[in-house]
């Protein structure tokens, strides 16, 4: 005999609809959690790449600061013919960062570059110039300390040397770049 609904004993368990709703909610929560964890893992890799690039750039700035000031430009520019100990003997303006992959457009497969305010003049070659317009290096600017911003080569008489160290690499999130700029200056120790 069928008892009226109000008199039936309560059933234990879930209906199919209740079970489907719960499973859907759990599936959505699992997808959100896995997406978040994937994003965190990718961000961790990007942060590590950034830290490696930053450390490399800062290390190269310290290397530049430790050199004889009068030889910094000749030793670390892109022209090997003016190297202090003879052509091709100085490190030059490109360097490797072993833990990073080079950017696809890297001309030599190296990730790092040292940039000075220069112009290449067809007859005279590479020149350190005060009249270069490069806001990132604070130029135009008087580099020789004579109070005049001119269009001459100051590779032998600079008093202030603007420099930018740039690291470009192919990372987890595409081609990336980190750069740091400063002004090197010769101080009298008298």
C-alpha cells in the first residue's frame, strides 16, 4: 500500500539532479584551482628569468665600475679596433647570460649588450658623442666637462660616461628585456 508522501519515511542519499549539481560545482572548482596553479608556475618561471637578467646587468655594471675609467669606453664599445691592448683584445659590448636563451633577433646569440651614446661616422668610425638624443641615458649632455654640448668625438676626453646595460632573452612569456642605465664618473681620490 502506498503511503501519502507526508507519511513516507525520509530517503537516505541524493537524487541524480543533486549529484549532478555537486559534481558540476566540484569540476568548476577543480578547473579554477588547476588554472591558478598553472599561472603561478608560469609566473614563478618569469620571475626567475627576471632575477637572472637583473643580476647579470648589475654584475656588468660593477665590472664597468671596476675598470680603469679612461679605458671603459674603448674596452666595452662595439668597435674592436680601439681596444686598449690592441685590436680585438677587449671584451666588447656583448656578453652571455648562460641561464637565459637568446632573443630570436640576437645578432650573435648573446643576451647582453652594453650601450654608450655613440654615432658611427663613415670616415671616422665609432664616436662617443654629447649631441646624441637618448633620454634613457640623459642625453644630450656635456661629457667632457667643458660646459658645451658639441658634435665632436669625446672617446678620449670624457669626464662623465653614460652607460646602459641591456639584457634581451627569449623567455616563457615571449621576448623579454631588462635594462639599467647609469652615469660613470671619474672621481679624484686626492
